[in-house]
C-alpha cells in the first residue's frame, strides 16, 4: 500500500477514534522493519492531527526506533522477560538489543507503555513480573506496565491452517490472579494494569 492508500482507510474508523480518544496504531509484524514507510505515515498522520501509536518488540535498529520517536505519540513496547537465556529459548533471539533500545527510547520519548504478555511457565513467576515492573519504573519515559494474560485465541487459527499449536496445553491464568498481581506491584513506581 502507499501512504495515501493507508490514509484513505483511517477515516473509516474515525468514530472509534473519537469515542475512545485513540487514533492509529501501527503494528505488525514489526512496523519498524519498514522505517521509511512508517516515518512517512507518522508525518502524514501528524499533519492531520491523528494520534499515533507504534506497537513494537523493540528488536529493531536503534536509529529507526529513535527516528520514529520524534513523531509517534505513544509506544506500546513488548517486554517478555529480562532473562536473556529464557528469552532466547522462547523467542529465538537475545533480549539485549530490546533492552538497549528501551533505555534509549525512554530517554527521548515520554509516553511508553510496557506490555508484558504473561505466558504460564515462561514468564509468569512473581519475581519475573516484579523485575520487569522495577525496570519499567527506572526508565523515565515509561508511563505504565500492562500485564497481558496468555489467551488461547491462536488455537483455532492454527487448526484452520492444519498446523499444531505450539502452545500445547497452556491454560490462561485466572483473571483474578493477574489483577491481584497488578495491585500488589502498584507501589514500585509505575502504574501496573491488568490487560490493556
């Protein structure tokens, strides 16, 4: 698509933007893997006073991330675990670049929401969650941490494709447990929200 084609789609959802106070979220895949296109979209949205958010894994070239920081209103920054070995085992890559980028972004952008997907047996131990919240509280631009409980939505999608779901028999954590965890961590210096 061209920038003009994307911009032509945005007004169709304007009623939702106005009702929620939101705007456009660029996600993917990874939107920062197409930095020139993303930067052009951000500039066009800014010209039209459309609020923009970038949903990123942070596993991107730092120069692309920082260039986008000059134009985006909000970053939704995925952070799965601080344990590099575990991160490598479950995602296939180190988290070193992700953490470096988060620190760099947090010193130039003032509206970052950390989004931590909670996967049973992978990163849902209380110490894992607390470590991420403490890190988030230490970075100037982080405004909140969203705890996103694992869900089994992908099971049906994999079945339709004739593939085996890699999550096996994972069970979503009880909503009350996630809410209690969020409440317990409120005094660490950054708001912690269940869901989001």
